[in-house]
C-alpha cells in the first residue's frame, strides 16, 4: 500500500494517469504553413504534393474520405492557376508587388489602431479621421483581386492627396512613409500588370486570389480533420501520414524563411526558381 492509499484507490489513480497519457500521445498535430507566402506556382505544387502524400494511405480507413475528397475537388481550379502562371514570366514579380501592397495597407490600419490606444491628447482626433478614411475606402483592399485592388488603392491615394485633414492625420500618426511606399508599389504594379496584359493580348481570366482562398479553407479543414480523427479513433495509424505531411511543410517553412531573408537583404527574389520539394 502506497502513501496510505487502499489498493483500489492507488490503481484508480494510476489508471487515470495512464489513460490521460495515452490520450495525449494519440493526438496528432499538423504544422501550419503561411500559405499566402507561396507564389502561385509554388502553391499549386504544394497542394498537389499534399495530395500525393496522403493518397498513399487509405482515406476511408482513416475516416477522412470526405475531407480528402474535398481537397481533390480543388485540383481542377488549381490547374487553371498553374496554366496562367506558365503563360507569363511576369507573374512572380506581380505577386511580390501585390504582397507588399497588402502588407502596407494592413500596416496602415494596424498603426492607426495602435495610435488609438495612446493617451496623448493630440492623437485621438487624427485617429478618428483615419478610421473614417479607411472605412470609406474599405479595409478589405488587401483581399481584392489584382484589378480591383489596384483601382481601389489608386482612389485611396488620390483621396489622401486631396484632403487636408487626412494629410495632417497621416503626418501626425507617422504614416507618411507607408503612404509614400504604397504609391510607389501600386504604380509599379499597375505598369507591370499592363505589360503582362499587352504581352498576353488578353486580361486576366482566372481569379487566382478567389481560387486560393477557397483552397486555403479546404486544406485547413483537411488538416483539422486529421487532427480531430486522430483523437477520436484508436486503431488507424495517423502518425505516419502526419509525419510525412509535416516533413513537407517543414521544408517549405525553411525555404520561405530563407527567401524572406534574401529579400530583406535587398535581393530580387522574383527571379528565383519556385520552391519545390523533390519527391521522396
């Protein structure tokens, strides 16, 4: 008898601890990748590699037939994205500029929110002006497609230049450097997009942003389903497919981090080949 416990009491404690440990060990976690950092060409390859890896396992036995089926259903639309990317070598440069534009717009909104928390008496009126300005032009510009985001950003910048109270608020909230860079990036994007349109002789046919947004949701739901089922069912082996998926995701994480470092050091990464993990 240990610590004054009766035999059954001691056994119950050990049993509870074992069951809890066993439950903990059975749970599977799929690493998450910042999908927005993948170029369109890389994104298509990544999703297809996820499909190839998991396709080697029995989705029905793993209770994941429905979730995996939804992932398979996004492949035809991703094939359209791939075909469009192959048609122009300017696509990577456009995507880099679009990503920077999104970052700048989100940074402006974040800075306004941060400054609104300050107790400096002169700040609140400028925060009110900027919140009204951002509401007017919509805070979702970063989620719009190429043409819409370019036009809406152009209108936002023109309105900024025309309104004295907005100019004053931008200066007071230390936003001028962001607005200046946003103007540069939006102009560069518009010019480059025009070059691609002239070169292809047609406007953009595929809404890659919408396709990727839908694919993101399906992929996230698929990973969530793996994690959920691994905690619900004892018998199937979820660890093996999860480990293989995590190896793939870790590879892309490492490569994306390295590319971000090169970009921050001033290198034009848009000319680099897409990140692709060799097949095992």
